[in-house]
């Protein structure tokens, strides 16, 4: 995780606990939701992006 944060690699990281099937469901994105990258920036960026912060207001 440290390398992902340091080099700005957002995304979903998983650990396989047991062998089996995975089911995914796609949903229509909302206009007022943050992307994974925006959330990553809010949590870990040293300098916060004002545009992203305004999405939270």
C-alpha cells in the first residue's frame, strides 16, 4: 500500500481468502459521486485539490 500511495496508484486492492466465483454488478454512476481516484486524492494527497474538496460540500 505504501508504494501505491507514494506513486499515486488508486484502485481496488483485494486479497483472495478462498477459491471461488466472483460476481460483479454494474451500476449507473451518479453525477455527485467521487471517483476512486478522487477519493484516493482526498485521503492521501499531500496537497488537496480544491475542486475535489468542493464536491463534498
